């Protein structure tokens, strides 16, 4: 599966989860998602297939003022598999995907120092209606505890809307088995 231009919002969401896992563990956020013990997969239903034009606004979490915007054309195929690693400890994720909505929620508490924890929360909701969708993605991280010498609080919010501007291209296919591209590459190497 060519992930170059496919479902950029979902890929961005999964990358945010990977960053949440990486930063929560005190490591540099991974550049690519790897399959591990905490691997979760999302399979896109046929209702989401098509070429979508998506506008994404980065929004201030407190004032809801738009900080910047971008518009891209994006392709989703029925059966596309998106994998993300929810980590090996501390992070709990739930997801629900159907023909009309996508919902992913991850949360966790990670020790930073004695008496200081990093609390992370990621939420993504997308609702589709015929040939349009709207969604919100929010990532928050804060420190809690009396041992936190330097308190930290961060919030990143994206709001997006999309319109289906065309049917899925001929290059779309439905896999015989639901396997991520990384798994398929491992099988052939």
C-alpha cells in the first residue's frame, strides 16, 4: 500500500500517538511506527474510499483561534490498514471505526521523576456524512505531582473538514488478508 498520500489525517493521528508514546517514555518520538507488543490496527471501511480534499486548521486550545491552515487532496482505499504502537506500558488506547465515524482515544500516566508524572491524553473523532466529514484531534500532556520541579503543560488541537472529490482510483484494492505494509515487507525479506 502506498502511504505517500493516503489518509493523511489518520496517519497524522497515529503519528501523534507514536509521539505521545515516545515522549512519555522519555525518548525521541519515533519517525516511523513500528509493530510491537502494543500494536493496534485500524482497517478503513468501504464508505471512506475515495479521493478527499481536506482542510486542516491548527487551533489554539484555549482561544480556539486558527493558528494556520492547509488543504490537501488525499486518497483512502477500502481495506487500508493503519497500524500504530500503543507502547508496552502505561498507555491505554481504544478505537472504533465504522462507515460513519472514526474514534481513537489514548491515555496514560508515566513516571518522570520521584513524585512527578507525565499525564498524556490523545483524542480523535471524525464523523462522515455522505461525501463530507469533520473531525477534531487533541493531544494534551501535563505534569502532576509535588516532585515536578518544572511544571509542564502542552496542548495541540487540529480541526478538519473534508469533501470527497472523486471515487477511489483504480490503484485501490481490497487485501486478501488484513496485514500492515510493514508486516508484508517482513514476510518477503
